[in-house]
C-alpha cells in the first residue's frame, strides 16, 4: 500500500508514519518547516524496509499540495491511503482573537484537509479503491473554551468527511475521522501548565494519550480490516471530553 500523511514530521503524524511503515506500507509525508525532524523521521521509518519520502509542503497552499501529490504518485505510485494530520492551534478567547489567528487556523486545518482530500479522492475514485482518515479533535465534537477557531476547523472536518464518505462510497473510497483528546505532543506542550492540569482532571483514565495509540487506530482504519467502516467519527480521549 502507498500512504500519504500530511503533517508527518512530528507528534501524531510522526507516529502514524512510523506505524504505517512498520505495517509494510510505502509512506510519503509532508511537513511545513521542520526539515531536521522530517529527515530524521524519513531515515527511521525507512529502516522498516519500505520507501519513505519527506516533502516540504504547506497544506494551506493548494498548489503546494497538488505538486506534492503529483510527485508522490510519480515517484511511488498511486496513493491508496491518505491521512491528514497537519494542524495548528492559535488559542485565545473569541473576543480577543485577531482575524489572522482565525484565518491561519482555518486555512491550515480545514483548507488543508480540502486540498489533500480533493487530490486523493480524485485519484482513488478513478481506481475505485482507497481510504482517507482525517484528524479532527474532541474540541470539534464538544467545543472548548478558548478554541473557537480550532473547534470550528475541527467540526468542519467532521461534516466534510461525512459528506466525502457519502460521495465517494459508491466509488469504493472510504473516509473516516479520528478525534483525539489530549495526546502527548508539542501541541499539548504549548498549553499553559495550569490549563493542562485542569483538563487532565476530566480525563477518566487520568493521563495523556500517546501518539502511538492514535496511530494504532489509524493503522486499523486504512486497512482491509475496516472495509465496512466509512463516514464514522472515532473519539480517542481516555474518557476526557473537556
Ligand atoms: P504537532 O504540533 O506535534 O505537529 C504538527 C505537525 O503538522 C508537524 O509535523 C508540522 O510540521 C505539521 N504542520 C503544521 N502546519 C502545517 C502546514 N501548514 N503544512 C504542512 N504541515 C504542517 O501536532 P499534533 O501531532 O499534536 O497534532 C496532529 C493533529 O492531531 C492535528 O491536526 C491536531 O489538531 C490533532 N489533534 C491533536 C491533539 C493533541 O492533543 N496533540 C488533540 C486533538 C487533535 P513542522 O514540523 O514542519 O512544523
């Protein structure tokens, strides 16, 4: 299988790249700016004996994503699975939120998913086969104070993916959402400690999730074991919904 992963250089995306390579798949991942992390990961993932490519590509830019997708299919072959993990936060109460923070989050998180899925759905539909997994968040399902921009982008991903599943199901393409809670990555590291501790108190299992635990779910969803699953939202949050 050939898998495409956006935002693969760090965090959850990184674990997904490693897991898919371990599963025996060729993986093309993209990152925005952290070239060192991307190169280190490409080497590590390739140790599983599959082909791994790392490309600098801003998912908010439609031309960038088209170039990345075309290059991937030219170098590796037709993409069978696409996973969108690229995402950012710009947290602030709505009344203090500058338009730029709103726009950047929506462009990266939601437009980014549109750009990747459009290219993937076109290619997969032609071959009548493929699986898409989009990373949302519990914030997109339940809302979260201080994250109106982020929650809007992540809720948008859910409506988008459910629609895509209905559109592309008849052409053999599945699309699902994974909505994580608090997962131990740089993104959570950026949260003020007091806010993190307060939110952790609401997590039934009493700990942060690990990126590998999210990657396990993604690995299942892109596989044939999930052949009858599409248009679904999978929450993975240890019992913590804020
Ligand atoms: P990280 O901040 O750890 O990593 C983000 C990744 O996305 C990096 O690889 C980064 O690249 C890449 N990226 C960011 N912006 C762009 C862009 N414009 N174009 C291409 N790549 C980009 O995030 P997480 O791993 O924590 O989050 C992954 C996904 O999971 C996100 O969509 C996030 O919203 C979601 N999520 C995370 C949760 C958590 O608790 N961590 C909870 C719920 C959802 P670079 O290294 O170059 O910066």
